[in-house]
C-alpha cells in the first residue's frame, strides 16, 4: 500500500499490525512518518500518560543519596530524597522497606510461600542476606515458626505465644509446611556457615562449588606429600580470580555509557574486595604454608614417592617400578615434544598463509605458562613465591589476624626486621589480637629475636637497628630508656589470661619450647593432656588442630618435636575419642572396620519381609508399621556396643545385599551361610 501511495490504507494496516504487536518499534516509526506526511495530527498525539523522565539523572540522585547514607548523614539524605521524589525512576530502591515494616512484609511473604511449598523460597530471600540486620530478622522469623509448629502446630503470629483468635493463624498447618520450613532453615544455616545449627539433611543440600573442590583436593594432596600437584591447584585458583578481574574490563565503559552509576560503583567495590573471598584466602594460606615447608625441606630430583601405594615393597621391586615410571615419563615427554613441534610448524605455516600484520601479532594476548607440578615443587626461591601469594592478602585481607601471622612467618625467614615489626604492629591494631594463639607465638618469637639482635657496625645497619628499637618501643608503649618486654614473661601472661582454653595453653606451652630452647624438652613435657578436665570444653576438632600444630612445628623445625611425642599425643587423643578416624592409624581403622562387619552378622535388620493381609489402607498401614517396628527391635538383641551405639558412634559401612533365596529371621541369630551367599565380600555384606 505504501509503495502504491495508498497512505490511508497503509495507515490502517499499520494500526492493525500494532494491535497484534504493540511494542514493534519499526511499525511505530513507519506509522508516525505516514501520519505526519498525511497530517493526521490526531494520530500523532501521545497515547499514554507517561511523563518524560531521565534515567541517568535519577541514577545520579540515588548515588548522591547513597553517599550521604554511607557518610551517616541520614537526616540530610532523607530530606534530599523527599525533595527529588519526582525525578527518581527506580522506585524499588527508593521505596525499600526496613525495620518493623520489613518484618511484617517478610512475615506475610514467608507464611504464604511455606504453605504453598515453594522450593525456590530461599533463593528469593538471598538478596536480603547482604544486610546483617535483615538476616537477624529473617532468622528470628524462622525460629519463631519452628517453635510455633512444635508447640501449637501452626506458624502463628510473630511472637511464640499461643494464638487465641480464630484467624487463619490458628488453623493447623499440614505436615508439608514443617517439611519446607526445615528445608528453609537448613538452607539458611548452611548459607551463613553455621553447619552445627543446620539439620542433618543440610549435608545433602549443599551445592558443590569449584573453589571448594580445588581447595579440598589440594589439602588431600598435601597430606599425601604430593606438594607439586597441591601447589598447582593453588595456582589455578589464583588464576581463576585473575580471570574474574580481567572479565570486568569491558564493564567500565558499559556502565558509564548506560548511566548505571550505582551498579558501576558496586562493581568497582567488588573488584577491590574480590581477593578477600574466603576461598582465595584459604588457597593462598595453603600455598604459603607449603612454600615455607619447601624452603626448609627442598625436594630432590627424584619423583615424589613418599607415602605412595607400594612404598612398603622390597627395594628390588621398588627399583623396577621406578625404572618403569622413568621410562614412561621419558616416552611421554618425547611424545609431548614431538606434538609441540608439529603444532608449531602448523601454526607457522598458518601464519605465513594468513600474512597477518605486525599490529595484530602485537595485540595477541600472551600465552599462559603451563603449570608443571615438578617445577612448582622445586622453586628457585620458595620465599619469593610465598610472598607473591601474601601480597593480595596484605592488600585486601588486612582485617584478618592470620594475614599478619603469615606475613611474619615469611619475613622472619627472610630476616626483614622492619617488615617483621610492621606485621606485628598491624596485627596489634586488630581487636583480640593479643589473645590469638598464633599471633602471640609470632610476637614472642619476635621479642626473642630482638634479644639476639646482632650489634650492627656499618652505617646502614646501625640506622636500621636504631629505627627498629625506636619503633618497637612505640608499638609496645615502652618508655625510651626502658628495657624491652621479656619474651617468656609476655608469653606467661598470655597463658594466665587464657588459662581455661586448651588451645591457648597448648600453643603457649609450645611457644615456650621455641624461645627457651635450653629447656625445650621440659616444656614439651608440660603440654596439656587431651584428657585434661580444667581447660574448658575439649572436642575432637580442637585436639586435631593441636596434633596438626605439632606436625607443623616438627616439619618447620621450630621446636624439637619428636615422633614419639606426636605418637603419644595421637594415642591419647584416640583414647578419648575412640571413633574419631583422624586419630586412628591405618591398622587401627581396619581393625575397627572388621569388628563392625563381624558385629553386623549378629543383627538381622535386613531380611524382614512383612506379610500384609489387611483389607483397608488404614489397617494395612498399621500392620506394616507394627511389623517393621518389631523387626527393628531385633537389632537390640546384638550385644556388640558398636552395633547398638552405646560407644557414642559407629562407622558407616556398606549395606548387605538382600538375599531373596534365603532370608534370615530378625531374631538376633547368626546368619546361615547358604549357596546364595557364596562369593559375597564380607565388607559388602555389613550393616550397622
């Protein structure tokens, strides 16, 4: 129609098209052109009542309000926000609810979704978890609901008092509401890191993250003394965070072009605190600890075979295996070199055919060096590599006391006196630093080294000595001519302040063995026993940390910790917590496993087949419940403590296959060995 100059009919066609697709901008443009061409001014009038607005100006106003709030100028921010209400476009941000209003709105939202059983409820609430106040309010609501359901069977009002009115809150909730509330509570506690507060099912609700897997893998490899592979994973995590920062490069121009100023500022702040993430801190601290170990215990040219399978073989067999490994490695290296040479030839031919200019080659990103575990485990300067991981922690995680402890460990081995003092000074600023076991050890070691400070005679050294002593007195608030604090006395005061904590007393006693080397053996004999009753609550995790601390000091040669001392301490821990696998030797663990398997033969949990002859569903349910209950009671006939759980726990083993040919009865008798049981692995036929 338009090409035939039948504009009126073309306008009618465009109007009909807009009814089918009102948001088609191309149709709107063509229609407006035809209406202006035909002077159809009535059709050109504004059809909607949307007032003109400027989104960029709105973002500037909201950003200014954000600055006022961060400066704690709340009255000024509120008055300015009320004065520019008409110019604000993002009304969701403007009308964000807080305080009691937030609690009431959240109460209505939670009740509605819990009754409906929405699986993504916690995902919808995650956006409120950047505010500690809102997290506390939500947790209070969750716990109130849980208490009301346990006491009254309803979600109830905001308080836990029993509702008296005949409102909707007095209606008993279905069982599914309690189920979804438990799901929400487990997700909440798992998200905020309170694993002990979450339910048992939280272990199955945790979503695996790549960083978690890499860190756990690196820890396992370090335990196996495969330091090169563990360091490779730590370097990979560091590269992941570098890639995240590089990906934000294009975001700078995008935010400024689109006028999203507040989102841009949040992105910049994210980049500033990215390496403060717990996953990066754990990976960096793990890499630093391994480099400190490699500094004192450099690996030789041989491949890492310590604690590998078959290490207890005869020397002749081990020699054959090592020769095979070397030949396989040489073949693999030769094949890799051939593949690399072929690849280079192909790339060179491709470059010559493409005839790319030099500017394109200059813009090509540099090739990332491949991480070789053997090279990583044998660094030229282990302390420099450790310092490279330390630098991001100092810049972004200075609020963590462990950062300054790691810095001191590195600078002490480099003998950088002023940097050692800087680590102590920055750590003392943090609250609770003087009572931190690791930081106290670093401080005592530093004071002890000051007593052995050599008399520097050259001009530069004398100046460093003078500045160092002056700064030490400033840090510890000591008058100019007063002596420096005594290391042993300083450490003894720390032990006295924390005399009810096992870990504080343990590390304080170990620190005495470090600085007082003449009586180190005597101090090590005074280490608190795992069976001590006057040092507060001692759980297996605390004892495991103490055992790992002994191993660390022995590996880093910081204290004369012997193998006998570590073995005695491990045995004492195993005696107090007999079912804790971290304190068991491989032979002890295998013995416990076999005892559980043998004891499982005395119980008949499997093989209970209820014969149901009931007519109705209700009767059938009761019959099944009764028969299963009587079958489960048969387990208590076994007298083994591990089976009945009287020893406080048990080991999880595989379940036995159900033998349909010869089911055994649930009367505590021993299982008959029939033809159908032949060839069964006893380990796979155990049940606890």
